[in-house]
C-alpha cells in the first residue's frame, strides 16, 4: 500500500490528500479483515485504485482473500449478538445520528465550497468524484439520498420490526403473534456507479433490523464505503458491527456468500445469477438489484418540451451509468418530430466535465472497459444503419473515458444497443403508431427495472404505468418520483432482479419471522368427552356458519364501499 501517490485528480480535489486515502485503506486492515494479525504492512496483495477523470493511480486497498472474509464475518457475528439485544428504537437512533453526520459534511461543503485544500469536511463529495469521475452535480445526489434514508429508517423501522398480532385459528380460543428477528450477518455487495447510495440503501436497513453487515464495495470505488464506515463508528455503532472487506469480486464475493446469512447484491445480471446460485446452494436468502434496459414512453398528448427535459435527466444522469437510466425511447407518432427536435436540442446543451464545481452536468465513464462497451454499442448500431442524431464520439479532450451524450434513431431491433444494457450516455428513439404499440415495445425486453411515461393526462399515465412490466414506473418524471419515495419498494421484474429495497419490504428482507401461537383452551385436538362423529358434524356446521357469516360481512362492506 502506498501513501505517496500523487496525481492531478487528487491534487484538484479540494479536501483530499493522498495520506487520507491511505488512512481509509488502513481501516480495512484495522478491522482485522486484511490479514490475520491485523498488521497492514503484512498484507502484500493490494488493488490499485485510479481516478477516472485522469486515469491516474490514486492509491491502493488490500486485496482480501477468503480467510480475511471469514475473519470479518466471525467478528461481525460476535458483535451482532449484543446489537440484536439493543431495542430497535435505540438502533434507529444511531442511524439517525449517522444521517446527521453525513448531512453536516454536505452542508459544510455547500457553505464553504471553493474554500479549498484542507477542508476535510468536504471529503465525501470529493472522494465520490475522485473515485468515480462523476460530475459534482451527480455526486451531490448521493449526499441527499443517504440522510433521507436514515431519517426514514429512524422513523419507520421500530414499527416495522415490532411484534404483530394476527388472526388465530379459533378466534377467542387461540392467538397468533409474529416476531421479527435479525437473520444474523448480512453480506452487501455493491457496484461502482453510486458507491454511497447503493451500499447504504442495503446496509442501513440491515443494521436497523439488528444485523451485522460486512460490505464488499466494488474494487474501483472502495474509499467512499470506507469513509462511511468511519462515520458509522463516530455515530456510535458498536465495534465490528459494520466492516468493509475490499478485494476482487470473484475472490471476495463467493467467500462472503458462503459465510453470511443473507446477501444483498447490486450489480450486473450476469454476476447476480452467480450470486443467486451460490446463495441457493447455501440455502440463504438474497436480494438482487440488477441491470435494466429501461423504456421511456412519450404519449401523443405529452408536453414535448417537458418530456425532452425529463428524458435528458432519464438518459444522461451519471453519464448514463445508472441502473434506472432510460436507454429506449418510444414516442407516439403525433408527438414524434416535436419531441425529437426538443430532445436533441436539450441534449446538445449539456456540459461535460469532471471539475470539483457544479459547472458540468455529465462526467466521465468509470474506466476504459466501459468506454469500449459504449463505443462498441454505438458503432454496432451505426453499422446496422442507425442514424446518430447527436453525440456518437469519445471526448478525450474532457477526460480519458468521457463519451458524448448520444441520441440514435433508426436502430435495428437486433442491434446490441437495442437488446443489451449499454450503461452509458446512449439512447435510441423510435416513433410508434399509438399508445398500445408504445407499451408493447416497452415490455419487449427480458429486463423490467424502471420506466417513465409522459402525458398531460396523469390518470391515463397511471393507467399506462400498470401495463408496464417494471418494478418502478414514473409518470412525468425520470426516476426520482419512485427512487426518492423511500417508503415504497424498489426492485426489478424478470432479469432485473429479485426482492425489493426501500420501504418496509426493504427492512423485512433481513429478518426471520417467527409465529407464536397460544391456545387458551389447551391442545387443539378432538375432545375426550364428546363422541367423535358428533364433534365432526358440529365442527363442519360451525365452519359453514362461519364461512356464511364472513361472506355476509364481505358483501356488506362492498355495498358500503360502493355507496
Ligand atoms: P458487476 O456485477 O460486475 O459487479 C458488482 C459487484 O459484484 C462488484 O462489487 C464486484 O466486485 C462484485 N462481483 C464481481 N464478481 C463477483 C462474484 N463472482 N461473486 C460475487 N460478487 C462479485 O457489476 P458492474 O458491471 O460493476 O455494475 C454495473 C451493473 O450493475 C449494471 O448492470 C447495472 O445496471 C447494475 N446496477 C443495478 C442497480 C439496481 O439497483 N438494480 C444499481 C446499480 C447498478
């Protein structure tokens, strides 16, 4: 591990120094997960981390192996026993304080932006930009998101986790109560595109539900996760309850799946299948937040200027490296020309850059492989006859992996860009005869993560939303109307995943439910003192009566509702 790396990207970051990155990397070692003895120097294997904005090396983190993972999980397991015994309300309070800490750093940054160099409080934003190459406008979204999630959990989790009374088998004679216990140690595997948001959206509900968490961030973006681990400690989380294990996915990932009691995975569909298979073999549950090839539908009555602005946000936020990004646009014919004109105009207005200010809207792609993928998808579409309406080229003058926001049309249905997720700033637009055709085209995909519908008639929009096979559908918005609704579940249909994050569903995935049935009349079996045939006849009569009575109540309720 080196503490002496210097790069232009690091020099530009107002609040970061190379030493700070080394300190963060040392947190992996100090957690005991980088080597058996806890001595960072003893860990020779390391992974270099680069800044996408300049393609320079900025530091390194330990390349943990299976034994490191086992050690981290073992320690997490010990810490978890005490945490599970802490009342849910107290656990929630710790997270709420954590949210404040994240907010403080953001507020400080917004107040004192430009007050360069040694302002350590701005470091979360700087870290995010440094390790992802995203624009500051995109990075700041993650700093809104994490505290919002904390506030929601602090308020809701105690109720969601409280014991629940349910109907007993024989009302009056028996009761049924459901209790929710933590599963134990949760493994969180997160991707590089939103390193803070996507680690915390899975880790925080697991913690509040009484679990320990061992997080494996993507190897390209480990520092944000390590910085948040430090903040969780400051917020009062017990030692070892949250640990970060850095390393290569194919090494650390499977070891984690083998050692934990639940896996929350966010990443590609391909890796998601590998994780699900392994979790299945171990008979542990998992949630999989995977890829998408998300549709955006513009109906004939849409306000095309508003739809065009929304489409720009839907397609090019985080340079299109967003699982919820729209990559396919279907416009009803009558609105098509006006929409396409407005959309291309709005796209061409976008500013590119990776500076540590709020000037640029679209930042860099994460690395050379991602740039190659985007370039290949666009070139393939072109070779099959697609027209590039705007963009269509790399912009090394902005940053080594930067690619222009690109709008394609006349894309063949079998072009790669039409069938696969590009995960870059590329979208194809097609005109369709009517709304039914738009819905059919939107649903013509193995994925089903997110969709967006644009219309002046909001009720009709909500009706169309029900016909689209995606886990979240936004009417007259790109993705924030659903992603930001942290009380509502979020996840994918089909190849986009399994399970849901956010809302009560996002908390309950991390608990074992236990039903406790109590009889007030002794064992529920055939009574001794009545001949059995009499009892059976009486029981059937009571059952029929009960069914008739409940049908009557249902009908009455329906009539009241209709009035
Ligand atoms: P990826 O699947 O390659 O990597 C994701 C994580 O899995 C990383 O931490 C990686 O190290 C780890 N990993 C790699 N091999 C592994 C293995 N064999 N076992 C366990 N873990 C392993 O994904 P990526 O390409 O880096 O991320 C982009 C993808 O993630 C896109 O497809 C995107 O749509 C998806 N994504 C989905 C969501 C969502 O919420 N649905 C959010 C963000 C990203």
